[in-house]
C-alpha cells in the first residue's frame, strides 16, 4: 500500500494553522495559500505514483510546504477571506484504488466518438475533454471511499492507496473544502463559491475520513 498521509513536519504546519489563523487565505485552482505576511503555507495538488494493477495510475495528494517569504498573488489568484478565525480544522483522508484496465471494443470507440459529436452539435460548442475520451482505446475507473469502510477490506493491499488530500476548515459556521475530490487534479471552485453550509457536505462526508486537529 502506498501511504500518502501527512508526516510530522506537515502535521506541524497544520497545527500552526489551527492554533494561529492566517491573516489571509488565497486560492488559485491548484493551491490554497495560508498567508501570514512574512511567510506562508502552501497546500498544493501533486501527482504521485499510485499502487495499481495497471501499467500506470496516479494518486493526487494535497502536499504541504512552508515558504519563508511573503506571498505574491499570481494572475488568477483569488482572495478567499481575510482576518478570519479558523474555528475547526480537519485533515481529509481517503482510500484510493483502480479497476482493471479495459481495452475498448471498436463498437465502444465508435459510440464514444458519436456521443461527443452529438453533444457538440446540440451545444454548438467544442468539447476538448470529450474529444480526448473519444480517442481513447481503453481505460479504468478511479475509485475512492472512506478508509474505514467495508469496501476497503475487499481490495488487495498491493493495489491500495491511503491519501491525505487536504483540509476542511470551518469559519463563521461555514466550511472551506481545501481538499482533492475524487482523485481529480485541482481544487474545483465554481462561481467563486469558497464557503459551504454543513448541510451541503452530507454526501461528501460519507466518502472521506475527517480527522479533527
């Protein structure tokens, strides 16, 4: 099993964030920045090699580093909040495994191409991701689940991955999802919505282990 859980150095950074709230929190799709003025902690999406039965699969982790310099926002960096107290903080852990690689039949390849073209005709917009999928000759599924679920017992430990994907933060009674979801690359935010009501996370909560700091 690949173990991508946080080690003591990263846990020290996380405890500091919990005990002393940053002056600013920033987001720019692949990173969250916890800004303390003279230095900052960076939570970054990083691709690592996964334990898998297939030729090559990736595990996306939430990697913590400390940068001993002031943070300079980049072109697409967005300010999430400023001068807010972090009330609660959780490490978000997930179990990752993969289904067997499947070589697509000619019929399935043609079906995928037809489906993509139909979508483009209906929407009037190109679909680059759909084109990529349509050109694939095979694939597998990435499966994530709660590390303590019964599902884990059915998976060969040789092809298992335990991953700390980032943090869930509670501020002013709402939550920031600063963690990787479904082994996808990036921290996906829509319409600049960084805060979520606890009720909105009920379905998500079943899939991950939330470890209180």
